[in-house]
C-alpha cells in the first residue's frame, strides 16, 4: 500500500492517487509562476538596456549637433566662412 494512506482498499488507493495528481498540479503551477516571474525580470532588464542605449545615443547626437553649431558659429565669427553663402570660399 501507499505510505500515508489510511485504511486499505480501493478507496484509499484512489484518494492517494488523487492527492498525487493535486500535488503534481500544484508543482506545475508553481513552476509556471516562477518562469513567468523570471521572464518578466529578464524583459525588464533587456528593456532597461535598450532604453539606456537609446538615451546615450540621443545625448551623443545632441552633443555632436551642439559642437557642430559652435564650430560653424566660430568659423562665421572669425570670418572664415564670410562669403561662403555667396558661392566661393575664402583662401
């Protein structure tokens, strides 16, 4: 007979089998819940990396635009680009 079953006969055997099925179902539910939690954490981690890289790229692009604007403004101020808009370059 199965350990933990009270009495003997077909009714105690079927109760033991039912208990085993319930325990197996509970274990499957816990495994699925664990996998959902782990996948959720992985998704948050990946999204954080993706957002961080986009943020860094945006900062780098804005910095490059600002440097370019300052360079062009300095060139205009120094007279290097005077007349460039009219179609010729200063030598």
